[in-house]
């Protein structure tokens, strides 16, 4: 049985979180659809906050919503 893929909204959040965590700009959002873009930006904000608080590497995984 094949593994089911996560829905695109949660993948957008995860990609945004990793972009924010690595310090990338919010302008680099690759999504045009409104709901995917909003999810990516929400993830970017959380990742950016964790970046500013010093969470890096393994410590940042605890804050990522799966």
C-alpha cells in the first residue's frame, strides 16, 4: 500500500517554516493560490520567530507542526 501524501496546505506551511528558519525573505513565497500562500507565510512567520529565538537544527524540529 502506498503512503499517502500530506495535503498541500501542510506542505506549504512546512516549506515556509524552513524558509523562515533559514532566514530567507518572505518575498520568496513560491505559491500563487491564496490558501497555500497564507499557509506558507504563517509557517514563515513561525520559522522566523524560532530563528530569532535561536532555535536551530534539532531544537527547531520540536516547534514544527506535523
